[in-house]
C-alpha cells in the first residue's frame, strides 16, 4: 500500500504546505513586488537628462518637440592671456621649434617675451608655472597641446610661464 508523507495539520485538520513551497511562494511574491516598484510607469514619456557641463535650456516652457541637447563645452578658467608673460625654450635639437611654438602662443593671445634654447634633460614638453599662475599654465598647455605641467624650478623666473619643448612638440 502507498504510504503518504506526514504533513502537519492545525486543530481543524487543515494541511499546511511544506516549507519549500512556502519559501517559493514568498520568493515569487517578493520578485513581483520588486518588479512593480522599479518599473517605469510611462516608458513612452521618457525625458532626456543633460550632463552637468551642458548649457541650460533657454526655454522653460513645455513643448511637444524634444529639446536639442548642446554638446558640453570645455570650461576654461578665466585667464587674461595678454596679461601673462611666457618664455619658450627648445630642448629638442629641432631648429626653429621654439620660434614656431612662440608664434602659436602669441597668435593665441599670450604675451611671449622670449624664446631660446634650453640646456638640460627634460622628459617631455612641459609648461612650468609659479603657483599663482597655475590656472594660466593649464590654459596655455591646452592652447599648445602640451600635456605635462610642473611647478617652476630654479633658474626659472616666478613672474611668468616657462615652456620647454622636446621633440614630442614637433
């Protein structure tokens, strides 16, 4: 004869489901609640959010037409290029490199006060700055396409930016 597994009953004789069945029911219910709680109520009405660098929209009125998101612009510190002295030195052995880069800096609005050769070993083209001109050094480096920035060292003057070029600037 078949023997049925023993299940617990309450006082009225009602059979309780096994613990595995109860855990399964609870897990399915919790998954359903999580799905409903995290679901987007209106997926066809999604709005585009802008990045913190994007310019705010001039219009605040709601329209049926989606707004164009402007590309983020590089935010430069407020630097008055014409008020900053710049010296440009060639450390590459490439004839005329300092003169060409000095002209580019002048064309960008910097006050270039000299260019010459630099004697010593510099690992890559560098903009050297006194601490008070650090923001200006970043802008000059962007203007000239130089990645390396360093605090000024002796014998550099502390009232100007010093650019030392290596062959990577050619």
